[in-house]
C-alpha cells in the first residue's frame, strides 16, 4: 500500500517506507543513504524477493551486516569490512 506524505515545497509528496519493496523492484543495487530508523529497520528478507540483484551499500553504517548477509544480500558498508 502506497501512502503519500505532504508538507514539502510545491505540494510534492514522498512515498512512505511501506512501499520499500516497490522502490527496489528490478533494481540492481540498493544504496542506503540515510540513518533514519524507519529505513534501517526494513526487513532484508522481504526486500530480497523484489530486487533483481540483492546487493546493498550502507553509506551510513546503520544496517546490521549479519542480518542482511543472512537474508542473501551482498553487503558492503563504507568504513567497514
């Protein structure tokens, strides 16, 4: 279910996190660029079925590498092995 959130300039909205599987559908790579907890807490097991190549780069260091790897993702984080 997609929900829009208003309150941004020009009346534009943004998609909420419950649409994260839609955002990664067909993608070849997931870039995690925020430290907001609602994105760090996304279930990698649910997302792995939607992405064409389960690869993630964690630019903020907020994802649990073991959890993502256990769900079948190739995981890389800036500044971490």
